[in-house]
């Protein structure tokens, strides 16, 4: 089985721009979660999607949004980029995300740099 | 905010020695998981221990869970250079919340 894929792997943007990151989960997985990793804040949960519905959301401003398509692929969007949005964005997929008993499989991440 | 705190923040040992990392968390959990991350890349799932389990083994890994102390430990035996990585504990609470809450991580360096 192919693993979780994320595109692009690296991205450089300037303040004020917007960016869209993509995640393709493992085939058959219906839950996709997004995390932000920074040296200062560590790994923080952004949101989780299951069957095209946002099921859970972390404490991030509304500039961070996401969606999931019928094939379970997910995108996250960050509008009006700030310098502090520079981070490694990780996507994880699991079969059902049910009760936390499913293992989450992570993609390699997208390294976003905001100048 | 992060729920877990890991100790130590960094650990350097000689190849062949055992490495122990500790994790503490704040709220009641459904399960606790350990992940490895190599140099800012994706996380690799290592092991999951449920709240009603006290110890679990997987190859050279041994995980313990003490829910009364809200703590867990990860032991890597007979360490290898390839074990050099950051290790994170992550928990899912009992409150119907599916998100993983990660600890601060331990940076492990194995000296050949």
C-alpha cells in the first residue's frame, strides 16, 4: 500500500499571500488530520476530517481552513500568511479515527517558509 | 497547547546501551502512542498502549503506562545508530476527542 503523500514538499511564500497544501491518505482511510510543527510550539493539531466533514478543530485562527473530497484527499488553506506560519505541516490518515484506537499514519510533511 | 511533557529533552548514549524516555500527560486518556521523527520529516508510529494496559513490547521497544501518575516511559534496548531521532508521546483523551495531543519530544542521539 502506498503511504500518505503530501504536496508540495517545500514551499516559499511571502507575507499576505495564501497557500494550499494537499494530502492524499492511504487507500481506504477516511480520516485525515492536519498538524503544524514549529520549534517553539511543537506539534499542534489543526483539524480532522472524516467523510468530507470537519469532525474536530484545534485552536488556530480562521485563516487556517481545510476540506476533504469524496476520495478522502484533503487540502488545507492558509490565507493572509504571517511569518509565524512558517512550519512543517503534517498530514495523517487513519481508517476511522474512531476513539483514537486507530493508528495514524503520517506523511513526510510540507515545509512552508514565509518571508 | 501541548498536553505532554517529555523528559529528558535530549539524550546521548553509546551504541548498544539502553535509552529511556519519559512522558507525562495531564488529562485522562483513552490511549497513549509513541512516534519517531527523523530530522524534521514525517512521524513514524512505533507503539500504542491502551489505558487499561500497563506494559507493551514491540521488538526492542518496551512501553509502560501508569495512569495513576499520568506517565509513560519508552525503553529502547540495545540502541543502534539508526535509532537517532526525536521521539514523541501522543495521547488521545477520554472526552470523545479524536485528536492526538503531542508531548514536547526527546531528541535521542546514538553515538557509534
